[in-house]
């Protein structure tokens, strides 16, 4: 017989949930990345433009360390896109990958595929 009640399960699932976080050095500055919510992942699906999706992820996941204060906002998009691509952005991408389980370079492809395309795709 199962001793777990609906209320016990709900308490665990909806209880004190704290997203994972990790520290990353980005162009010499220590920043904190917070694990995204289901809502932010679903909202990313609605963004078809890959550049906008990347800006959105950086804006939504980066925080002043030890706080809930975002570092960037949407107006920073053009500056974010002008960052030189190298080790810093690769570290940032890896940290996002670790927190989400999504490879953000492949997520764009996955998020923009329709269910029919996924079903018809050959499996490796």
C-alpha cells in the first residue's frame, strides 16, 4: 500500500523550489546564471528569430551574483550581439547547457521544428 498522499506529493512538487545556479566569468566579470523556469523555456519556443532567442536567454538567465537582479535587459540586445565570440561565450553556452539540459546551439533547431518534422526525421 502506498503511504504517499496527494498532499505530500504536492508539498514536495510545489514546496520550496530553488532553481540551480552557477557562476561564470564573462569578459572578466563574475556573473550568476539561474536555471530557467518552464515558462521561460516555453516562451523561447515562441521566438523564431535565433538571435532574439539567444538575447532572451542571456537576458533572462544572468544575474548579479547572490541576488535576483538581472544584469541585462532587452535594450542590451545589440551590444550582446556585438560580443566577440570565443572562450567566454563558449563557457556561457556550456553553463546554460548544464542548467537546462539543452544545447542552445541545437535548441534553436529543436524548438523551431514542428511535431510532424520530428516524427518524419530519421533516427540515427
